[in-house]
C-alpha cells in the first residue's frame, strides 16, 4: 500500500507475515527530500495482510501528525 502524499510525506506500507499473523513495515519519507526514509516495524498481529497494512497506515499518519506538531498536546488542567 502506498500513499503518495500525506502532509508532505510519502508512506509505503508492506505486510510481513509473523507466526501465522500479519505485521507491517512502514517507510515514511518527506516528499522532495534527499533524506533517507524512516523505517518502522509496526506490530499489528492481524489475521489478514490488508488489515495489517490498513492499521499500519493509520499508525503512520498519526506518527506524521505528532512529528509535525512537536508531540502530543499537554493535558488540560
């Protein structure tokens, strides 16, 4: 699964089989940047490869959002 453009990033998700279940490898690269992509292994433990890819895509989008916003918002007091 490839998302060409999400908030100035490209996301490439590949399902990986692990113990009869599926996890995913995620590559996140800033668009038009010569930097190497960030590679993450996401433990999804799903029954189907497409479900693992979808879960990893959601994880990657949240990761990008947190990186762009300098982390999660502080707790309200």
